[in-house]
């Protein structure tokens, strides 16, 4: 990867460094209630940032800087330690440190109202519960949990998925909202259908991230919860190219990787639809879908390359993920150039708490 060297942005508020990341959270900040429904809107599953040493170590100042940039842009909430955040490459201690750093950075800059969720996926119930507890202690108000897939055959039939998530809610989720992360590509091809997702709502999960991209499934789950009078359950698109389709059938926004690089544009799509400006929302969604596909094709390395070029930070992924080649970077930059110019022309939507 050819390093880009623009001047790195500096946070204008106190940054969570390695020291602040390990200190207790101040008790005077008013975080979103962990018993209230998750606020609708656009959530960003954030990147993990590393110093370019060998072996790599966490870059906590950049972690804090990135969180503040997204909050200022108007992102509703942040999700640490997801697939986009290289959770599979992190130790449990590193996961907790990233979450704690993110929460502290938001609190210190007046964004205590912005919720932080954390990925907490593990191959066993016991491992998942432990990660949920660690996320809660680090300041997360919710968790995203994949269906265990190390032994995919064990997850079929017999109510095992329901029992697994009921166990997560009861044993690890006190005071933490558990969101099902339905991402077949990261779960050995396991794809939860709408009937099963409806049953999970009955055992206490707070919502679903539909990275399966199935808007019809999302529509069925939303419709069933509405008929049951459940106003708390949240259905989020897991892909940026389906924000408007998800909203059109009653969804509550999106948890989308594109929000790391196009946060204002993602928020704009959501706001245009919510304001009833549907033709503008349609055009904005088409624009976002084109740019999102350029990012999706390059996955984590692409996100880091774009962040490095346009914001002066991003760095490299951890092995075995490889950075983009110079040739592939140039192709990516050409494909997102128009969108990055559009993004730069938008105003920030986020405001600190008064």
C-alpha cells in the first residue's frame, strides 16, 4: 500500500489515550439508557487502528479521533469490535480497550448521548457471555452477536439458536441490549429466517442487524413485531445500499460500514427519507450504493486506504489481511472520488449535548 501523507486531523476535545483508556469511566456522564430501545438512525461499525509496528499494537489516539469525527458527522451510534473492526484479530483485552477508549472519547467531547455497542461473538455460549460482560464493563450499552458457526451442524433445529440467545440475554445481557448479527458470510453460511428471528424477539433480544441484505425478511420481522405491539425491537439494515429500502418497510436505520468513510452521506440518506423527501432520498441512496460497492469489493483494506488518503489515518490491517496494492488503491480512489467530494461538501449533522 502506498502511504498517503496529508496532515492528520487532531481532535478538538480531550482524547482517550492509553492512560485514559484503562481508567474508570467518569460517573457524571449521562449515557443512553441501557433499558430504553436503541435510537433509530445510522450506526457505524468502526475500524480497529494499529501502529505500524511488528507485531502491531493498538493506536488508541486514532481510535478516539475516528470516534469523534463520526459523532460530529451525525452518526447515531458506534459499534466497536465487529467484522469491520477486525474483531477476529483482537484479544479480549484489546476489544475491551477499544470500547473503553471509544466511550471515553465521546464522553470527553460532549457526546455521552451517542450509544456505543460492541461485537461480542464467540463459538460458545460461555465465551459469548464473557465477552458481553467485558463489553458492559468497558462502557458498551449493547452488543452484536453472531450465530456460533464453528460447528454449523449443531445450530440447526432443536431450538438451539433460541436457547443460545436466551442464554446470552439472561447470563450476560443484564443492562446490555443484545442485537443479533445476521451475517451469513461470517457465520459459515448460517442465515436466520424471519420465523426464527421473530422467536428471538420473544426471548429478549433487542433487534437484528440484517447484513444478509434481505429486505423482504426485514419487512416480515418488522411487521410481526408491530402486530405484537412491540415498539422496542429494532431492525437495522446491515448494508448501506439498502438504507432506504429498509426504511420504506418500517426498518429503523442501518449499521453500515460505509459510515466510516461517508458518514455525512449515510446520515443524509436517512434524514431525507425521515423528512419525507423521498425523491431526494432515492437519488441519494443510488449515489451511496455506487460508492458503497467500491468499498465492499475491497473490504477492510479498502476502508483503511480511503481513510489514510482523505483523513491522514487508517494504517494497515493485521495479518493475514493484506493491504491493497498501489494499483488497487488507485482504482479504488478513482471509484470513490466523486463521493468523497460530495461528502466533503456536506455539513456535519452531529452536535454535542448541551
